[in-house]
C-alpha cells in the first residue's frame, strides 16, 4: 500500500506541474484523486471500475499534451490494480 501512496504522491506532483491543463481536466483529475484517497482510507471499500475508467479516460485525454501526467495516471492505475483496488 505504501507503493500506491508514493505513486499517488507522484501524480499529485505531476498535476501541480501541469501548467497548461484545461480547468475541466484539472477538476476531473482532482475529483478522481479524491475518490482514490477516500477508498484508501476506507478499508471496507471494494474495487470501483468507475473510478478506474474515469482515471484511464483522463490519461487518454491528456496523453498528447501532458505525457508526464498521463504516465503518472497510468502508474496509479497499475498500483491500484496491484493493490486489488
């Protein structure tokens, strides 16, 4: 789980460095990140395909303009999958 938290921290850093991110993209990513943090804080929560789908959709949308951010999103998705979330 600490790997996942470290990967989320990396994603937060990438999000802070994304200077030309459209406001609606930033809101989407911040919402998904907040969802993931809630799941991590709630031990009883199970997997959620919806959050994963939203995060993957954000990665696809940002790939061309923000490859570092898209890569960080995919790293979070991989870490979530490894953690069974």
